[in-house]
């Protein structure tokens, strides 16, 4: 299974000895939200539906395919089940208890992989934040989800070649590997906000910061806005949401590398005192301090809600 890529046969043998096979019929409930957690499942074949009902009544549903793990979040957090899991097809796989889970996390890189997966799944359970943009349109702010990759590529919102060129500084269409990198993030070192047109609508813009490996207090920022949504103040709004998330996450400085004529992004960073330096032909860079979120034009309650969502995904297993 791809999930265990990087784990040697020797490290997986103890895990295999602690698992037992299971089968489930379509419609069978495998886990219930709120119940005590005693086990996790490795899906060998078939699909399951993971659903979560939040405190605000939001009902989020995610399909999980073969080769993945479910039930791991409650074991990592030592809490009741966070979601209900129902078999969509005839499902086969393996079930393991606490002992097997402890063995699994000993595989090299497995804990990082499980934390990343937990953050992505819990991000899907967070209610999007409605925000009114300059022209009065209500859009919805939420953390990026892995499925946004497919929704962006095949969605109705156009990102023209010129828009993509300004974002990636290349005329080439982003590769599948790059798209996976952009949308399947860990939320701690790589945090992404998206705006959607409707709570369940298509992604119209995204903004991200990527932490510097050598200096965790510094992160590079970038954003892209769909063609029909440009000129509405969306870039400014997203950058301010990034400030809230970065401030919570310990980022103190933003860096940016943009095309010289990308005046829209340059104006956004000019608000933070950007000084631009030529790096290459047609490319400029800057470093700015992350401002205090209290100085942003957001109402205090909106800043608090954005910070709370940031906390939920970054501390998903805390």
C-alpha cells in the first residue's frame, strides 16, 4: 500500500502480526461519532464514508478509498470518535487495537504522515467562514483540502494562462506533482486558505505561506485569484487572513518573489512596508514583518474566528 511507502518489510512484520482481517457489507456502520475508541482500520478494498456533525450543526462528509487508514484520529488524541464511518461498498481490510497502533507509529516517518492526514481530515469538518468582499458578494473562507486539487482543475472558475504565469512565473501548466504539493499540505509548515463561491462551491482563490526550512520564523507567501474574481479586494482579504494564521503559527516575517509587473501583489505587500529588490530579469523580492493581527481592518470577532480555525487544524492532534 502507498500508505506504508518508506516502511521496510522488517518494520511491518510486527504490525501484521497484531492485525486481524475484517469484511463489511455496504451500509454497515464501522464506527460511530462520540463512541469510545478502541481500534483503527486499514482499508484493503472498497470505500467508506466518513461523516462528522459539528457543534454548529455542520454535517461534513468525506469518502475514503482503499489503501487508507480510518479511526486513527481518536487514538492519537485519546478521545471519543470524531466521526461516523459507514461502508459504501463491500469493504475488506484489517483492524488493529491500541497495541497495533503503537507499533504502526514506530515505522519511519509514520507519525508525521498520520499527523498530516489527521489535519487534512479535521480541516474538512470545519465550518467555512462567510466573508463579504468589496462588491458585496459573500464568499467563504476555509483551509484548503486535498480534494480542492481536483475541484480547481475541473471546476468552473477560470485561471487564465496570464493569471497562472503571474503566480508560477512560468507559462507551463502546473504538473500533477506540483498540484498535489499545493493542495495536500500539513497546515503547520505549509498553510493555505481558500475562498469558495458558496459554502460548498468552487475554489475562486487561494493564499499560502510556506515556512523556511532554515528559519521557522520566516515564510514565503503567494496567492492566486480566478480571473472573474479579480479586482474585488480578494487578494488583500486573503493576505490579512494569512497574517492571522502566520501570527498564531509563530511566523514573524513574510518573503515574496513576484514578477516585476505583478502590481496587484506588490500593492498588497506595500501596505506592510515592502521594499522591493531586483533578483533577476523581471523578478523582484521583498521581506516584510508580519503585522499584529489587531491592526488589520477585520472586525475583532472575525479575527478571532480565523485564529480559532487556524488553531483547530494546526493542533489537530494536540
